[in-house]
C-alpha cells in the first residue's frame, strides 16, 4: 500500500504523467511492493524555494509505505526516483528531495490492515 506524492515546480503533461506512473510503478518494487496497490499524486507548477532561492526547477517526492523497508532498499529507491524525475522532468538530482514515511496503520475499503 504505497503512496507517492510528487510536488514539482515544472509542468507535468498528461503524457509525461503516464510515463512517470509506469516508471514509479516499476521502481516501487525496490521497496518490496507492487504497482497493484500503488497510489500516485502529481502536483505540478508549485511555488517552491530551495537554498534561499526559487529560481531552480525543484521536486519533493514523498513516499508513504505500509510497513518497513531496509536502508539499502531506501538507498536504491532514492537513486531510482532521482533518476526518473531527472530524466523525465529535467530536474537536476541535487534539486530533488525524497522523503519516506513508514506507516503502521493503513485503512482501505472500510477496514485497516
């Protein structure tokens, strides 16, 4: 039950969103999860500041995960996510943050896991 929330200063077209959906769906396997339960959100054209400036193309990727993953899995996922965002949206990896949140209680369809 992962959720990936992507906030970025750049525009994300419908076509690019589909590409990101596919690539992030493959990447989530690095955390031991599948695309079957993956939920994604894309928020583009955000006003964001980094290092005291707002002139750079930026991205903040928040990944919520039901359960836990290892440090090496998170390392691999961060590398993959930065590569995907950099390639597909043209944002330099040093302008991308990736935040993880491990969730113990996750509700779906009227019950909790």
